[in-house]
């Protein structure tokens, strides 16, 4: 496990030290942060929408 983590650390350090492709790494980080934020927001929004549609369904049934 330590070997894998060390190899990953070395690869990341090599990627960060290269000037070529640095913009690509930055864009990938931004996309990852946006995706993480969207996932978190949609998770809470999904549960709220589910409860709203559940109450609508129960109101229509009665």
C-alpha cells in the first residue's frame, strides 16, 4: 500500500513540475470541484423533491 501511495505521489509531483499540460491539470481540478459541488447540491435537492412529489401523490390519491 505504501509503495502504491509513494508511486502516486511521485507521479503527481512529476505532473505538477512539468510546465506542459499545466493548464489541463488546472481545468481538471476545476471540473472535479464543480462536479463535487453539483453532486452534493443534487443529493439534498433530490431528497427534498422526493418528499414534495410524495406529498403531491398522497394528496392526489385522497
